[in-house]
C-alpha cells in the first residue's frame, strides 16, 4: 500500500484492532499507537551513542491490540513487537504498519 489515507482506513477497519465495548465493536487502532520521533544513523537506522552520527529524523511506531485484564477489570493496550515499525515521515510509518498487517494476512 502506498497511499496514506488508504493505509489509515485499512488499519482503522482491520479486525486486529476490533475492540468490544458495551456490546459494540469499535476500532482501537488510533488509541493503540505509541509514536516517537527520533534521530538515527542513516547507515544502519539505529540510534548511536555518538549523537553526531544520528542525522536522519524518523518516526517510530509501536502498536498492539487491547486485551481485558482480569486483575484490574479494564482493557489495556498490549504491545505487539511484531508491529514495531518506522518511516521517514508519519505517513510512511503508517503505510509501513499497514503493510505488516497485510503481509501477515497473506502468509496465513
């Protein structure tokens, strides 16, 4: 997928993010996003200890589904490391996240 709007809509409607509340299904996608803006080394896309090597700005995303926690009797976001992704812009990171979920569907 290479269109930001289409990728956002795909994620918003994806069953992975379905959240049941009061008998209704809603998308937990937007609330499941953890967004971080970082500077990385463009050669290996990691954050180096030597800050002078970190010259490329990236947007990193973490995401996951919501699970019911019996002990607290509330829903909590569950971090899914398989959905950790980034991009040079927020739009690119969202497109990359949708590509992960789409590829997981194809591999089933």
